[in-house]
């Protein structure tokens, strides 16, 4: 381990800070622009321009070593990104997501555009807005902090957690991660976050979040975010359709424990992190050393960079963390790789004391392109222990020292390690290339394992930079790993679920509105889809105006673009024994919008199936927000508003289809993006027929079908969302 003073500033300020910099790496400090007091965002443009956002509300660009002010008068921006397709910046201001555009190309922003402000803000100091990051489809993701004070905190009522929580739900969608497209359509994705400071997106379009230790958060965490999941802090739950504040307060820690998704990686407090920032992935193709594909993160308190990696075990991500570099001038919270493979960081010491000592700084780390540091590269869980990889050949075999622990889950601020165990290491083996060690230890779920190699040297007698790697075990390796959901060739970007993934949470069950409250007035310009409007003669209307399923799919004669649709359906009764265990055989049909995008029709009353195949799902893509199904032999209703996809002249997708829908009076899709056709990616098309699907299973009938065509989706959206009183409760 190489120990040096990192900068003269530390000596001048009488702050003693030592750097631990891996061999082959150096850290350079970049002069700040005039007036920058707290730098909280950083990104790069393809031309090499580095851009920062400051807490004081300014955006600066650095070209050729010269800083110029691009934008000002923003409110506490806490992140920035550049969208090359739009040639625009996005910043997460405290009250909104904002687009910054230089329309006349003079180097100064002249358009400040609100992208979305559909989340709440109470004015409480701690309601930070972190991000954004962007997926491959151009959609933006950000995270919303709970308030530090307020009327709605959540105690758990247990002695260990007495004192109650300290973070509060004061405004809508606080404690959530959300997604927004270029037009600002707000989609909440996942709940249960406390102070989700660090948001990052992997090269595979998967979202990861770091959260800060506090009430209901035992230690610093790295979460893999999946759409619909809950991650632990109950103060965020009132935004869900199946929760009220009263219901939250009536439950205990054990109830929330059953609901929550654990961290993929625990970021061990005081050792690795105290206030971790956003992960970035090494996609430099070796320009930054032997860590390609790994996550790099920084910590505001520790003034360090550390590395993380994850692997799927039993279908869920879990993984490891290890220190990488210490002694930065301030606390890195936002990071960005440039075109040269240098790792830049926006650093700040406000709020929490940073070990680096400075209030703010901009630095980058650079590899010399040849020197390989001696480090713990990564680790992986085996069925009986661990496999640990080193960057260099190790010398004398040194049996690792391994201990494990767990944490409390309660409302008290943080948790000490509990049930600590020193573990016996057996069956130590060293690979032929002397770079991989495998060994056995007793394994348990829901524990952190500290794997230490004290005194370990390489073949040239150099010690490890950092000799301990930490692995979070949520699942043990099963005898046979579960198969992932089906990949149909289009991306479920940002959802982190594959098609028909059986591990995906089922939508919460809610009571449908009474049928009398689900009636909607048919507009005067609606086209009634009666017997004359369908092409398949095997589908016939009976004397009561119902159309039982016939043989073969049933398209309309007419083609439609943007439209609003109303229809009612009913499943034939069937005995439980007849269809037990055959969830997709109970009334399976579907409404194919434009003959290609399916809103699932299926009996989901006390009949579980995979989430994106349940009643009201956009099949294979989006589960409904809630399961509002009635029992078979009862009429149910869909009310649907959709905007057709838009294609370029060359056939490529310009804008995807968007969908808002109600089922039995409940909002089940809120301006959802459609990823592609039901069987694959988008194919350029114009207007197409509406189609009802013929599928296997019990019978289903339809009635009262009508459509209003050529609507202006944006104009209709606000009022359509509020068709029923329960939709947005």
C-alpha cells in the first residue's frame, strides 16, 4: 500500500489526509469555476466537454481548460446528464426535472423547459431530487428523497425500534424512483427508499440505487431496482394503490419485512461508505485498468472510490464491494467516465463532514495503461463457499479470515452488526495461474461476509492495496439455477424484468368499483362496434347483445390510429378442480390494439399467474398497477386510451405507443410506454384494425364495445385519468 499526501491544500488547512492510490493510477485536481461552492453533478459530452451542476444553481461547461457558465438560477440541482440525441442537458432540480437547451448555439442556455413536476414537494429541506440517468430508449430516471421532518413518520412499535422513524412522507411519490420520457410523462417505478442519493443505470438498462443508512435502513445499501418492488422504508407506501397512511401505521416491521426486497450489496458503514453516491460502470474497454464492467462508486464521507459487482443467484442480484482508492479532496457523489477513460467526480463536503477536508472539488483518476495494481478483483458465491479473484499472481498461500453478520430491520437509525460469527475456512484451493482462490465456509442467507486476506503478498512481495472484500448473501446457490423469463428481442429497459418472469411481484388486489359506478357515457362521436364491424363470422352477438368467443381471432373491418375504447367482458364459470394449476387457461383472451399490442383478458380473480400475463397487463411487458378483477360470471369493464406509435420515414421508431387504462374503475396503466409488439420489436405501420383474441381456456364473452378514433391523446389524458373517483386515490 502506497501512502502519500494527496495535496498541499491539506497541509495548509491543517487537515491530515493520506491517499491510498493503487499502483499505476494518479489523481488530478481540476480548478473550479469562479463561484462554485458545492459541485453536485458532472457529465461528459462526446466532444470531451465536461459539465458540472452546482448546489448554488449554476451549470458550467469546460472546454480546452476554460470554464464558461451555461445556465443559472436553478434550485438545488443534484445531478446532470447530456442527451446527445436532443443536444440538451437534463438536471434534477428540487421541484422538477428540467431540460436545458441552447437553441441558438451561442454556448448559453436560452430555454429552461419543465419536463416533469408531477411529484410532490412540501418545502422540507431534505426532499432532495437525485439524478437523472438515461436508458437506451432515451427515458430519464431519478429518485426522490423523503423529508427529514413531517407528520407522517413510521414507528414499528418494538423495543429495538422504539423512538420511531425520523423520515417523513410529506408529498406525493417521496421515497420513490421514477421514470420520465422526453415529453415529461411521469411513471413511478419502485418505492421504499429513504435517501436514495446514488442512481445509476447499467449498460444493460438496469437501475441501481444507493441509499443512506438511517431509520428503516440498517446500513448503506446498493439496491437493484425492479419495477413494482418495495425496498424497505414504509413511509413511501401511501403512494401505492393498496396502501393508505392508516394501513401503514397499523402494520409492524415483520409485515414490511415480508414485502421488502433486500439490498443487492450492503456497503459496510465506516469501512466502505457512509453516504454513497451514484454508481457508474467501467465501459472504457480497458482504458481504466483491469476492472472492465465493474461498478465504481464514491462516498461523500469517506472521500474514496470503491468497486462493486453483482451476480444473479436464484434469479436475483447479489454481490460484493471492495475499497479502491482513498484520499480524495472532498466527498465524491456523482461520477462520470470521459472518452479517454478517466474517472471524474463531483465532490462535496457540505452537510456531512468529508474526510477530504474541502468543501468541494473536481478530480479525475487516470490509469497509466500498463501497471496492474495488486488488488482483490472480484468474488463469486459457490455452493459451499466463495471464489475470490486477484489481479496478480499471489505468493505464499494465506488462508483468508472470514466472519459474517446480519442487521436489524427496524425504525431505529441504522443497526449495528448482529449475530457476528467467525467462520472456519476449509478446502482452500489455489488455481494454477495463482490468481483465484476457492474455499468453503458455512453459508447462511441474509448475511454479510467479510473475506480478509491479512498479510497476503503477490509473487513480488507486494501487499494488497485493500485486503478485505465484502459479499452479501441473500440467496444460496440452488442445485439448479432458475431459468430466466423469455427474451423476445425487445428491451424491457429500466424495468429489470424479462418477459413472463415468474419472480415478478403480482399486482396488489383491490376491490373493483360497483358496476353502477363503472358506467361511462358513450360520446356522441363514438363508433359502436356491433355485429357489422367485425370480420370473423364465427363470432356472433346473441339476443342479449353479448358476443361469446368464437373460433379464430376477430379483427374489425375498420382500421384505427389514436383512439379511446370501452368494452365489457365476462368469464364463464368453471369449477376450481377443472382449472386448478392452469392459470393461463382461465378465460384467456386479449384486446389487441392496432392488431399488435395486447391488453390481456384473463380471469385473475383468485387465480394467480405471472404478473405480466394477468388481467389488465400489457402482455409480456407491464403488469397492471392493481388487480381489480371480479369473479367469473360477472361483467367487467375496460376503458382504454392510447396513442399510436410514430415511425420515421426509414421505418425506425420515433415515438413508442403510450397507453392509459382503467379496469373496473381503477387506473391500471398510467401513460405506460409500450416496448414493442406482443411478439417482438416494433415494425413500422399505419392504422390497423382492433382485434379480439381467440385463445385456449374457458369461455369469455364481450359486449358494449365502442371506439372513438383520431383523438388527441395529450389533450384527453388528464380528464381520462379521472374517469373514476378511485383512479388516483
